[in-house]
């Protein structure tokens, strides 16, 4: 799987940057691992929390391989443990930062799959032909109100309490606070967008189909989105935009070829049966009461020099009484 990436980490209308991304600049030799975090603002050292989060999770994930899906959860737990340790160390010398916290979005591409995790109201989208085929659900007050039918999605975008989040990464975060999933339907030309809520102030979902439809290698998508947000966004705005340049072609080819091979083997088996077997007739005597009855047996036998297969074939053998021409059919297994 090969990718093209674009990233932003901008101050917007804030006095300082409390968002953080990792890696700072993606290189082809880097692991396909992307993290975007949004530190809680104000005097809560949000920039510290977001920086500790991206470094802790990146440091832990880049050292390990996801051999099976359950490994993803284990590495998430290890990353969280390291983050909490670093936060507690910082708070020990900076007690005023006791409430520091941040959101989390994480994407890693391995095993022809997309492993995604999030906490808070930063978002992850998977887009195809400019439309979301998957998106995360925010851990926020307005998301809960929307799920309960109290407000609509349109009302949530302008709700006065839209910035209240119900989960975040902090010194007390439990592993179960981080939500995650594994996406298996990954296609060439798909996009993955990890972003903070500041980016969504201006780069709204209705623009996806305009900007992120068909990939054009001549377009610098980070510049396009920067122009949409610059001078208009009140918050910091950050993102990682990942384009799937080539999905796992080898894996898809296997899925196509394997059924064809099985069909060819099945068809070929019937043809080789006639090639490798002679149809001969032998006469044997079957004893009955006080006399013997001569019986002609039509039987398939392997031709000379034919290597026996370990496959069993069930077929019919016809017995013919040579005296009265009565036929008896028996079924038995012979080695082909």
C-alpha cells in the first residue's frame, strides 16, 4: 500500500498552537502512522498534553508490528500508559498543569487494513469519490444530544456548547475511554482525513466532494485547504490528509485468482480421470451355495506408469453375469 500525504498545523485565530501532529513531515520510509491531537485550551497547558500524546503514541507504535487485530488494542494501552507517565512527570514539577488534557486521532495502515483510534471531538474520515464511507463519532456533548434526537446535526454545528467534550486524554484516562476500530475495505483513490475541530470550521463536509474527489498529482491539497481556512478560522486548525495511491494489489489479486484456480482444478480433475484410467473388463467367480457363478467386472484401473494420487474418487463398478446377462452395480472407493 502506497500513500501520498498532506498536513497542516496552523495557529489560526489563537495566540499559540495547542494542536500537535506526528510525524512533523512524513517520509516514504516512515511507518504509515499518523496522529493529530488538539490540546484543551486556556491555562490548562493544552499544548503540553497534545505534544506528549503525539510523541507517546508515535514512539510506542513505531516500534511494534500489528500481527493480529488484537495487537492494536494492546499497543493503544501501552501508548496510553506511557502518555500518563509523562503527564504525571510533568505535573510533578508543574502542579498547575494537573488538568492538562488533549483529544486524539490515530491512523496506522498495516496488513492491508486501516487501524483507527480516537478520543474527544477530533475526527477521522474515510472518503471515497468525495463522500464519507466512514467517520468517527465525537465524544462530545452535542454528539450525545444529536444521538438522542434532542438536536439535529445542523444545530450541533452552531450549538453554544459544541466545544464541550466528554472524553479526553489526561492523567486519569482509562483504556476504555479510547475508541477504536479496524477498517478492511480500503481501495485505491480512497482518502483518510484526521483533523481537529478547528479545521472543520471552514473545511466542512460539503466541500469534500469538491476538493477530495479525484486525486490530481499536480495539486497541493494542503495549500488548497489552507486557503479555505486562513484568516477565517478562530481556532488552531490541523490535519493529516492521506491519499491511498495504491491499495494492496497483491492481496486483491490473490482474492481473484484463488477461486479461478479451484475451478480449474475441479474441471481438470474430470478430464485427467479419463487420461489416467483404463476401462477394462475382468471375469471372476463368485461362489454361491454349491456352484460358482462367473461374473464379468467392468473396472477402472490406473494406466501403467501413472503416479497414484492421494485423492479418492467414488465410482460405480458394473458386475455382469456372463451366463444370464443379469447386471449388478456396486459402488466402491478406488485410489486414483
